[in-house]
C-alpha cells in the first residue's frame, strides 16, 4: 500500500478515491438575501465531511418583491437574478462532478411566502432542469439545528438555536438530536428593512411578534444550557464586536476580548454594537464607515442587529455562541444519512473539538508535523488491518481494528505536541493532562462518565478521550507498562487495541522527526521477512545530501522498532529512498 502525503490535517482522512467524485455532496440554499452553494467531501466510513468549496451569490430575491398586495410576489427581475445564479451553481456542480443523488436544492422564506412560487419553481425546472424543495419554516429550523450539531459538540445539552434570515428567523430548542420545540417567525433583516424605515416602529413590531409566539414560555420551560446563533447576520455581528467596530478600533483585532477569539458575544457587547450602528446611521461619514466594514450586508445590518437585540431582551439571553455551520450543513448531514449506512451524526462535532484543541496549542509547524505523522500512521493502520482481515498479516493480532480506532489514532497524532507550550521536557505528560483532565474533547462516550451515568459498559467508557490521552502520553520516551495500566478500566480487547495503536503511533512519531528533508510518499507492505515501511523523499535540502540508511534508523529508533516487534511478533524495517 502507498499514499501521497497531503499538506493539511483536515484533508488526510477524507481522500479522493482515484480522482473520482463518489464521495462529493452538495447543498444549495435559496435564501431571501443570497443563494449559497456548499460542496463537501465525505468519509463514507463515518460521514465526517470536509468543505471543498463554498459559493455565494447575492440575489436579493425578496428585495423588489411586490409588498403592496396581501401576499408577496417574486418579480421578473428577481426571477432573472435567481436563474442566473442557479445556472452558475449548476456549472460548478458539473465541474466538480457531484452525483445528482448527492445534492439537494432547498428554498426558504422568500419562495415559501410568495404567491407565485409555483411559477417560480416551474421556471427553474423548465429553464435549468433543477428540482427545488421548498422548506416549511419548521423543516428549515430542523435542518439548521442538524447543521449546528455538526459544528458544536452540544448533542447532550439543551440548546436554543437562532438563525436570522432575510425573510424569517428560525428558533429551535433541541437535545440529543431531537427537537423539543421549533418555530419560524416572519422576522427577517431584509423584510424588516423594507417595511420599517424607522427603528422605533421596527422594534415595536418585533416585540409584538415575539411575545405572541409563546417562545419566551418555552425557553423558560426547557431550562436552556446554551444559546447558539447561525447565519451571516449573526456571524457579522460577532466579527464586528471582535474586530473593535464598537470602539472605533477596527485595526485592533480582539480589542474587547484580548487576542483569543472565542466566537461568542454578550448582551452588553450586542447593545454596544446597536448603539454604534444607530449613531452611524445619523451621519454621512458613519454610513460610509458602516458600508466599508459590512460591505454588501450594510443595508440590512441595522435591522439584523436590532432584531437580535430584541430577541436577547425578550428571552433574557446573556451570551450567544456563534456557529460556522447552518442550513447547508444540515442538508448535507441529512443526505449523508440517506447514502451512508454507517453515518455517525456526531463525527463532525467530535473532530471539531479535536482540531480546536490542536490549533489552540499547536503552531503551524506542529500542525504540519501532525499531518505527516498521521499520514504514516494511517498507511500502517490500513496495511495492518488489511493483512489481518485477509489472514496474511501478523500472528501478533488478537483484536480487529475498526474505523473508530483510526479516529482515535488521528486525534493522538494531532494532539501529541500540545504540551510543548509549557516546555519541551516531559511535554508528552503535559499533553496527557490537558486531554485527560480538561473538558476539551466532546462527543465521545466518556462524556457519560463525567455525568456519572453508571449503566455504561466498561469498554464503551474507555474508547474515548481517555484512550487518546494514553496514546499521547506514551507516544515517546518510556514504553507503556501494559501489566500495570489501570487494569480495571481495560478489557483484554481494549488492551490489545491500545498496544497496536501505540506501536503505530511511536513509529510514526519517530518518522515525523526526520524533518531534514520532505517526505512525499509512504509505502507499507508485508513480506516473508516481516513488515517494511518505505519513505520516499522529495526535495533534498542541498546537493549531495545523504539520506539516512536502514542501519541509521534502526540505531536511532531501536526502542520503537523493538516495541513494534514485541506487539506484532514480526520485524519492521524502515528505508528512505529518493523519488
């Protein structure tokens, strides 16, 4: 087996298969303000996906809607802009070769509320051959919640999600992937801007709609743990607060919170932004500044911010976290569940908690090293697993390897060096303590342990961040003592898995240290003489550079090679060749 090495760690576990597009998925969101296209590549074993491309076209479908009649009508001008944008998206989907069965086009408020929506849908179908699903408000809210769960590890918490669109705002109260309550209110930043030139009248209208909805009572009843916002409006509000727009110091990133961005804002920060926007609206220079910062969204940002402030006030919200995912990712997640039998709805949130912890402590060089480490580890894992399943591998196996074991190995590769922030000496121990003692990794079964749930199987408890922590702890220096490693927590099967993953990780970490030259390809194979790992070097640092020999590697990393032999009952040789 062999593999070319990628650059970014996000891409290494979701490779393209022989250049095909069988694992590409797409979602098109036809919104009131803009049309959005999301293309992702998914891992069929878990459903974890990586964004390949994002495209956005500002269509303003409801901008010139006829609002003088009792019902909205999509104008011919809006229809023309819509078909132009969708034709562009269609070409992009064709260029990516996304299978038609892997894509879905959904429409929200502007189309949903239009009296001539049938004509709109028919025109799109006849002109472009595209089928559009018009979502109800409740269906839209459900998919937004599903998308947010791909970004935030809040599956076990009672959360309120809020998504402000151009024509409506969706609210969901959910827990464990189930919707407890949802409602769609006809309050959008585009329609509010059109209907209410005066902010005072706008506020009164918003108050009436929210109070009549019964939302306040539902929020009190369900005892919300966390409030999460999505959509471009809310993301722009967070961006403005973080970049110092309120304090007139846009150049000082993070002025209000220090340099660390936590993707959240408080009620007081939101109030400060609304006050500043209101001041800017009253003077010409201020409008220019607003346009410069918010760009195309500047025409509607006041309405969006005022709407969110009223929501905060009525629901007594103190702080909101901001999600990078929303409707598009929810559509993707649902499609993945239809296509992949083994789809895990929590896989993306788990992975995000790992990468968030990794990027918090690792610099760019450490992330690049982690990518190399995992590329080697994955090649070894796949080779050992295939050999075991075919019966041609080592006799040292007594457990089978699963997809989730590769996920733990990948996390360990990314997190092995996070302890370096405290110094090089004993950093692997520091990394272990950050993972095992901190509340950083979410979506794993050991979350149940922290909540004192007693009826969980021992092996289910251990296959979690504790396994990741132990792998990180023993990726270097002293070998693990398998006979005295908290035996009450380890079944025989889990001890076997830990031994295998630890042996792979130690070799991969040793290879990663060969940073005097670049490694472009890895090949791992099994012969009658044992296992062989061949590293193909790329550009050498200078002419005449001598690559390390097999003896050089065996001498320097004898401990890791002997550990591998002890675990797998076979010898491992490592060779470095030039490309």
